[in-house]
C-alpha cells in the first residue's frame, strides 16, 4: 500500500472520530433534562414518586400543626380542670363544642352524667359503668382522628424505595438496549440511561426517608396522647365515683 494512501486513511479516520465528537449532542444531566429524556415508564415512576413526596410533606406539615395545637389546648384544659372550678361551670363554659380530644372526653362524660341525673331514680347503679363506656368510646373515636392518614406515610415509606428500584432496573435495561442497537459502548450512549436509573433510586429514597421518620414520630405522639386520654378518663371516673359515694 502506498504510504500516501495510509496517511490519507489515517487522516480520514481521525476526521470521522473528531466529527462524531463534535456532532455528539451534550447530555443534559439536570433534573428536568433527565426527566425529559427518560422513557415513558420511568417518567411515570418519577411522577408517581413526586406526587407521593408532595402529598407526604403536606400530611407531615398538617400533622405537625394539629399535634402542636392539640398538645397546647390539652395543657390549657388540664390547668383549668385541676384549678378547682366546678365541673358544671366548666361544662357550661365549653359550650358543648370540644376543640380537642381531651375536652371531647370531658364533655361526653359530663353529658352522660347529667342525662343520668335527670332520670328520677333512687339508685345510681350502672351510672359509673355508663360514663366509663362513653369515655372509652370517645377515646377510640378521637384516637382514630389522630391516627388519620398515618397509614399513607407508612405505605409511602415502605413502597417508595421499591418503586425507585423498579425505575432503576427499567432504566438500566434501556441502557443495555441502546448499547445493543448502536453497537457502541461509548459513555455518551450509556450515561443518560444510567443517570435516569440512579435518579429514580435517589427520588425513591428522598420520598421514603421523610415519610418513615414522620410516621415513627407521629405514631409515638399518638401513643403518648392515647395514654394521656386514658389517664384522664381514669382520674375523671374516680372523681365521679367519689361524688356518687358522697350522695349514697
């Protein structure tokens, strides 16, 4: 082969490689870029995780505000309750409109107490049992209200990593298919799919971690407040029982 031909061939090959490098579109690794270039399935996974994350944070802020308010109002009520005021006066002042679980428990018990007193009878047998039952039903109802939507946080915390992993596997499969079709192992061919796959994993973890932390914290608060309601019910039942003994 003519040396001149070899030189021309080498120059042409170099020019082809250079042209491929220059003409190769730059890969956008921004969040928006990864989303726009992702496969349809990966986009659905990303949007689902994003929706779950936004809704989880909405629940977290709502629960944080509600628990702070409930704790504050419960502290105020207990200070008023144990200040020595008449139970009837406190019941009338609250206007039959409970603003928190502790006041709801007190109003339910006082309502049953006063209804039973209106019955003309010489015996108070069964009154304490009825009041205790009313308070237990009220506690169960208020606990259901406090636990509301915590199950969603638990579900998001346990499912999101696996959803992100599914997006990761799907993205890697797309990357291998791109390699097989183009028959090119260049990083520019592989990198976008790998980046999309890893991004879904990161998004799944970012969705799950706050949900798990919030669920554990709020579950602990619900448990403590449930114990507080049970303790108040026992103390209030003792007060009513003492009054029954004095009348008997």
